[in-house]
C-alpha cells in the first residue's frame, strides 16, 4: 500500500502486510521503497518458521505492480 503522504518519521512511504491464512496472524512492515518487499518477506519467513517450527508452503499476492523481480 502506498505511497503514503506524509511519510513516517523514519521515512517510510509504503506498507507491506503478511497474513497467515490459517491463524490470521498479521505482520506489518513500513518500508521506504517497494524494492524492500523481498527482504521484509525473508525476515517474516524466518520469524514465522522459527516461532512455529513449520515452513511456509504457499505465498499469495494481490499482484500489485512493481513487485516482480528476477532475484531469488
């Protein structure tokens, strides 16, 4: 979501939200650029897998433009 106006005190202009479909657990990250989404997902994935002992098996997206990357 974004860009937000005004930006946050830390300079964030966008919000990325991850929701666990089973538990409805929600985690929100404030980011400065859309290019940060993959890094925030990796943080979220590590957090969830450490807390639950389970792996994320499926990722769904709202297909927002500008998030497609060739990085793996």
